[in-house]
């Protein structure tokens, strides 16, 4: 009888620790929450304009300021995501530093 040899699978990823999994889940939750909070005002305006297309004609100056704040709030998410990742993920910070080291 020949002995059975189990092949080594060096490509298999190591098991993720519970702390890493919690940290990653927290980061993704924060990114998702930031998206929802930044998108809601924009989508509310879209619904208002669908229901009342002449909505912007009757706005006051302060109403106009809120209007443009809500329109641009949708894009705030793109600006804050790098900050969320840099505060929550040390690997992200390391890679950004490495990237800027190559550029400069």
C-alpha cells in the first residue's frame, strides 16, 4: 500500500480573525450609512420635483440655499469615503502613503 500524500494548498487564504471581520464589517457599515445619509436629501428633492415640477420657482433665498445643499449632498459621499477608509483601515493608509511616495 502506498501512503496517501495530502497536497499542500499554499494558495488557500488564512482564516480571518474575528477582530478583523468586525473591523471590516464596521467600516462597510459606516460607508453604507454615509451613502444613505448623503443620498436621502437628493432623492427627496427628486421626488418633490416629480410631484411638483415648478417647485424651484417659488423658493425663497434660504430655500434656494437648502436646495443647492441637497443637490450637492449626493456628491459629498465621494469626498468622505477616503476619510472613512483612512480612519478605519490601516492597510488603506499604508497603501495611500506608498502611492504618494511613488508619485512624489
